């Protein structure tokens, strides 16, 4: 979808889910004064430096995802990755539990669980061999014949690399990162700055909005969808929802309450968004609806319009188009300051 990093993407997805659950009330038909009191939403000040900071963070993220391991041609130092093999003996007998072939380790992470072995890699180069004598920690392998015993490890390093991040974005990187939504750096940068500015402005608008109530039916639909999504995820991993909640450090009741609060927060954002649309008479026409339909088809991977519309319905399309119009409106009416 066009605004991949904006609130719109999340809202479009959840609105579509609401439509699929049989919601018949259009959010833009509510009397918003019963639910929200908008603060200033035109002429909102946004920091240009804050925009640029977030733009750079996104650029760095794309560059980092394209980093590659490059041979250093030098001795290993902390932060380098070494590729190595190990054979080991304990009391003269082979210790297969400690053996490794073409394993890798980033120095300084301690991922081997054997401090003396980790330290031994520092200063080694590709092709170097070294013998390391160390005491295996208790319960390291689960074999009482090895754990807690002195072991002799023969270590061979086959490569020493460093992770090198590209200095500049390329069209190819952008094409991959955005799933071909953008195919040039220039187009992506225009989009990226706009999307980030929209988010910052919208967050300010939300902070200046007062919420007095919310439509219970809409909140229940969001909650049901959130809950179903987590239940499906738990089932895929053979877990109960309660065990999944415990992974987040919550009881089941606390987890469900958290989902309920998220649902209310989403409905509050809906109310604010459509309140702006109502006040500014932002109603998507045929051209806008067609544009958003194509964006949604591309993003969600639908093969054709008929299949997508059967899933989401006209209301969801209209709501998504309205979201996009509101975001464009608040961006156009924002004021950048230093």
C-alpha cells in the first residue's frame, strides 16, 4: 500500500477485518461530538529535524538489511565474525559434544558458552590453528563425562569477516525493501519523508484530542479480531492463549484486558480521524476510491478486484480512502519548524 509506514496501513487492515465481521455502521455516520473533541488539527507544528532524524533511521535500517560479511584479511578483533571448526578430547577420549564444523561466532557475544574459547579467537586469522585447554562448565552439554571436566580443543579458523553496511541506497535495495511498491531511491525518499511527517503530525493531533466516550460495538469488533489473531497464532505453535500471554509476562486476564485497551485506543483514533473528515468534508470520489483499491490489491496480494471486494466490502474501501485523504490533509496543513 502507498503509505507503508503510516497509521493508514494498520487502520486499513483492521477496518477491513471489521467489515468482514459484519459491521454495518459506517464510522463516518457517527455524531463525533458525542465521542471526541478535536483540538487543533490545522497548522500543527512539526519539527523538521525530527522528520529528518526518522528519515535517516529508516535509511539506516534499509542499509543495515543489505549489509554483507566481507573477509577482513586480518587477525580477528572484537566485533568480527569468525567461521571455525573444533575437535575436542576429554581425558584423551573424543568429546563429540564439543565438536563443531563451520560454526560461526561474532566475537564479544560469548555465544559459545566457553569463555576461554571465545577469547582464543582474538588475534587468529583465516587458516590459523590453535589448541585451547579449558574447563567445560557444569551442565554445558548434558554429558557428565564432559561437563565440569578439563578439555583440549583443537580450533581451526577458516574465515574472519566484518559486517559492512553499504554507504548509499540503491534502486535495487528500495525495490526489494518495498516489495516493488517503489523502484527508485528518489521516489522512495519523497514517500518516506511524507509518511513520517504525517505520522508526527497525526500523533500531535491525537495528543490534543479529548475522548469522552467510544462506540462499544466498534471496540468489540476490534477486540474480537485481535483476540482471534492471537488465538490463531497460539494454535499454530501448539500453545494455549494463556501460555502465549505468559510469554509476554501477563496473566490471561491481563492479556485480554490489554487487547481491550488496544481496541478502545484504535476506535478513539478512528473517531478522531473521521471527525476531521466530517469537519473538512473529505469524501473520496471515484478516482480516489479506484486509486486506493489498486493500492490495497497490490499490498495485500489480491489477484483481482472482485476477490478483494468480496472480502472487504465497499464500506471498508471507502473508509480506507477516507483515512488516506485525512492523512494527506493534515500533512498539507502542517507547519514545519526548526
